């Protein structure tokens, strides 16, 4: 059914030339939500490990001065 399928990409200047699809999933495939969840999980982990956590660590001295303790898994208020 999907043998030798062709597609094109819509861009600002119009549509690309047709090209053959060699690998992938068609819209509506039951596997699509699972693969989407895997991709989003990896992006989230990348963002947390490289972005948010490192920015929180910059604030560690200020947080500790105000009685907070910074943890990579949770933040605890210390009195």
C-alpha cells in the first residue's frame, strides 16, 4: 500500500520537489504516539539536565543565604 510513497515539504517559498519516503510512519499509525512520547521525553531530559538545573545552580548561593537548599531532585526549605 505504501510502497514507493512520495512526499514533499511545504516551506516559505512554496513546496519542495517530490522525494521518495524510505523510512517513517504515516499519520494515524498506532506507533506514532509512542514514538512521539519517547522523543518528547528525551527532549525534556536534555532540557532539564542542560538548561534548568544548571541555571538553578547559579542561584545556589542566593538560595542558601535565604534558607533554601538546592537539590537536583527537589528543593527543601530549611529554617
